[in-house]
C-alpha cells in the first residue's frame, strides 16, 4: 500500500526539472530499503557519482562504510530502514546542494516522510540536520540526541548522526572517536527501532 504510493511519487519525480540538477542527472536517486514498514528513515545529503549511475542511495565508498556500521549494530538496511537524501539528483562535482535545490526537492522528501510515517528520522550528516533544524549547532555537539521536531504538521523523533563520508577520514575506534560515537548512536537507534529505551 505505502509502496504503491511511493512508486507513484517516484514516477512523478523521474520527470522533475524543478531545479537545475534535473538537467545534469543521469538517474534520480529516489530511495532504498523498506518503504512499506521501515521504523526509521535515514536521510543523507545528496547522491554522488555511483548513486547517480545506479539510481540507488549510498552505494559508493560512504555507502559501503555505512553498511558496515549497520551490520555491526544489527540494523538491517533492507528491513529496518528507508534510505533517502535531501535532494534526489546529484549536484555536479558532489558539491553540497544549495538551499534553492533543497527547497525545490522538499516536496518529495516531505511526501516520503508522510507516506512511510516512521518512528524515527535519522539525519545523517549536517546537510540533512540543517534541512530540518535551524539552530546553528554543529553536528558534533548534537549527534546522538533525540530531537522532537514538527515536520509536515507532525511532531517527529529525530536523531542526528555523523555522515559516513566524515568517518572515512577517522579510523580509530577508541572511546570518544567519531567511529565509536557512530556505533553508540546506531545502537541507540537499534534500541528505539526495537522499542527498547
Ligand atoms: N552520500 C549521501 O549523502 N547520500 C548518498 O546517497 C551517497 C553519499
């Protein structure tokens, strides 16, 4: 049922030229994961080169690292998550999407959230965080906290986490390191998904 609505929305999105990214994309990158019954939506920044080629979010280097972290913490990409980005088309040279581009794409993002209606939104990286949270707090200060934000007329539980591209630069797993904090945040998310506090 949800999947059918999502498929219709994806068909609409395929023809979108609401911003200039529509002129340079190869494919729209609409979503991956479980549209029907995911407990959490993970929102990344924007498609990169591999995502633009395949039409699937998080399949490049950052995506592979994300998969490793999900596996380590027992979160299933296929069943527990619905994975999307703030914009559906690749910004040239992987630059950060502009506010105009994000605004043009918001119609799809908000609809996806409304349809899937998950328990938790995961803001993966500061672009996703800033799309919904206007306080200028850096992600390093707010990651792992549960925020209750009004999104599309509904109060939703949201958790910011580091973006895996950032983690590619730090390899340590020592306590307090970015990778250790990412694991901690994902365990928290796993417990929320399983209804444990
Ligand atoms: N980075 C993102 O934020 N999203 C993707 O889909 C891939 C890399």
